């Protein structure tokens, strides 16, 4: 199994454990692939609940990658982080991005 596949398996297990519910594993794989080598960096692999980090997610992912605009983008990040578990220290970026993609109905970006 490749290192990439190991990461994806880890994210799938974390999603099922922390979030639960329906998971499109193929979409999660595509979102993870889009993150590139950052998934191998321990610090870059996770998202914190700090305001500056959430602003970075809005700017770099929601606006640049997904092409979203609007006033409540920060609200969607906060909602996803709340659903993941605010007290959870290791909120994997791939899972947060996957959840935001699904939340905003932008799955077609990865097709």
C-alpha cells in the first residue's frame, strides 16, 4: 500500500469515528489528492479552530478552489468544525475540506 493510500485509509477511519454518516470515499480520495504533499507534513495535515486558520481555509479553499463568494463562508467553516468536534485536536484538513465541499454542493469541482 502506498503512503497516499495509507493516509486516505487513516482519513476514512477518522471520518467514520469522529463524524459518522455517509462518506463518499472516492470524493475524499480526490480532495486528499488535491492537497498534494501537505498531507505528509504533520502541521499542514491538520486544521486548528483558531480564527486565523479558519480565515485561511475560507480564502484558500472556499474562495480560490471552490469559487465561492458570500458573507457566511466563515459560518460554514465553523459549522463543519463543530460537527467534526471542536475539542478534537487533529482535525484532518482532507476531512474538513471534504465536508466543506459536500456542505456547499461543490462535488463537481473534483470530477
